[in-house]
C-alpha cells in the first residue's frame, strides 16, 4: 500500500471517490490512511458523485473527524452543499461543529448550496444558524450568487428575500443583486421592486436622523411587540396579496375579523393599500374595515398608499373620512411622506383635501427637506424637480432650518454623494433659483459649500459659487 500511496494517487481516497466500498473498508481495517494526500478521506467520501452516505459512515467510524479541511480550507459540508446531496448533508449536519466555516475564497456551506441552487439545503442551513448575509472574498452575498446562475431559481431568490438578504449591497465590481436583476432578469427585478416597496411600507421612517445609528432588528422586535398576532402567511393575508375578493368574502361570511393583524400589527387594508390594490381596498372598506387603524410602528392605510405612490388608493381613502392630521410611521405627517416619495399627485390630493403643506416632520424639516433627503437614496431627479415645483407653489419656506440648523440646500449637500453629484447639482440649482441661502451655517458651523468640499461634489459646488458670485 505504501508503494502506490502518492500525492497523485491515494488508494483510500480513490476508493471513496468512486464508491468502491469493499476496497475502502479493507484499507481502513488495516489503518492505511493516505500519507501524501491534500484531501482528507472524509472529504474524498463527500466527493462521491452519488448521494450515498456509506463512505462517510466508514471514515467517520474510523476517524471520528467530520470537521477536517482540505488544502483550500474546505470542509465536507461545503463539498456536499456544492453537489446538492441531501442524505450526505443530513449526516454531516448532525455532527458538524461550525456551519459558517469559510474556505480560502470566503465561501461557506450556505454560499455553496446557493451555487448548486439547493433550496432545501439552504433552508436547513439557515435554520441551523448559517449567516445569510455573509459575503465571499469578491463581496458577493447569497442573493448575488443566486442571480449569477445561468437560470436563477425564483423560489431560492424568494427564500433569500424572506430572510432579508440585502438586494443593494455591492460586490467588488460595484454590482448589487438589484443591478444584476435589472440587467439580466427583468421578471426577477419586478419581484425585487415589490419587496422594496413593501419594505418601505413596513420599515419607515425612511429618512431618520443621519447622525444616529439605526436600531437592530432585535431591538425593533423588543420595542414593537404586536398585541394581536396571526400567522404571517395565513390564508386571509394570502387572499389579500392575490386580490381574491371571492375568498375574502367567504372568510368574512365564516366570521373572520376584517381588522385582524399580522405579525407586524398591520391589517389587511394596510397591506392592500401598500400594494396598490384599489378594488381590494374598496371591498374591505365597504365591509367595515377601519380606515384609520394604526399599527404599532405607525403604519396606516393612507401612509402605506402614499409610500407605494398609489394615487388611486389615496383618492379612495380620502373619500372615506381618513384623519388627515394623523401621522404615519416615525411620526411623519402624511404630506411629508408624500414629499419624501416624490409623489406630487398624492401630495396635491392631500393638500386639496385639507392637509397642511407647512407641516414639519419629527426632525423639524419641511417638505423641501423631505424631497432632498430622498435624493440621497434615489436618482430620478425629474420626479424630485416636479415635486419641488409643487411645494414652491404652496409658499413653503425655502430656508427653514431643521433640528441640526440645516436649510434644505445645506441638507442636500450634507447628504450628497460623489456618484450623484450631477443630480444633486440640478436640485441645488432649482433651490437657488428660489432664493435658497447658500451662506447660512448650520449648528456645526458648516455651509453648503463646506459640505460640497467634504463630499467631493464638484458640480454642485460650481453651481453654488455661480449664484454667490
């Protein structure tokens, strides 16, 4: 055995890789483990191309080592995930110490399971504690790898979305999952757009104090425990998502509570409004749904419709005694939410219905502040300019100071990023035309020009200088 044992040919590993169990058993009985192999026998058994645990069991009984690694620091668990073998996976998972072990390329068992599009393995790994947001050395996260497949699995992508894997985190090539979907998979991109709209509905305020750290999800759960819980994906809310009025009516005839809430304390009407389903909203209102119900995070049907820019739903709700002075998530007045979404149609409807266009948000910002805050997140300058022109017609103070002493122009340059300099410059130009003050210092003693220099906004700085001169 020693004569033929070499780096290129380890008899035990060859037997395990090719399923020659009698040979493997004979070699193990004589304690002839490889002397020159870069791959431990257990991992060689994992490399067998059939989903058979015989080889794994043979080696494990002999060595009791399931956490060994090969020359690239890869484990047996990673190997079977890449192959998508469920029986082998279950065997290893029951004895594995670390499901988040990384190889020399930053890959984990979860990322390997993503590569093989093994939905069942991905689900089990997540339940076993795998880090869903881990990135490899190329900074690809699970969602990016899923979209790099030749034929991405929609079910796998939905599973990752359910676990809040980031859609916008860029890799080393500055590509995010959202970018890849837009470029190559338009159908999946629509799904991502729907998730983004839903996240905005549930996770407002969108534009919090930029100097304070956001709460973690664990803290949020502790602070907002819904009083009334139902199964997150039960048939009632599934029927809402599908717009199945017949099924909804049958549930109501059986005594379903029309104002029942999900795990985020949101009613069916809040969901339907956030999804822009006017017919469903109309049906629910006719059946007695509470149009002013407010969840614990502040979501209402009207706030959800505003955030999803659903003007037809907004128009419907305004005809049914919605309390216009009630606030949405984060304490934002409805008009401020509409401005933050760059929805001049929704904003004009609110003002026509009696909402106050001079309302201030919790940071003492006015509608101008809300529009420019959104510029740090979005790039559709045309929509922002249209909304700014509507706000200007309401004679909203252009130099209102927020809690940090920043005017809308100062906030725009404070939040501006170098890659969005051109968009920021066009918005700054419009504000300056309306007599925005470019020399006012905020509470930290900085002017808009100071922030332009700090954030490398060369175009914006040039626009401001032209007005000052």
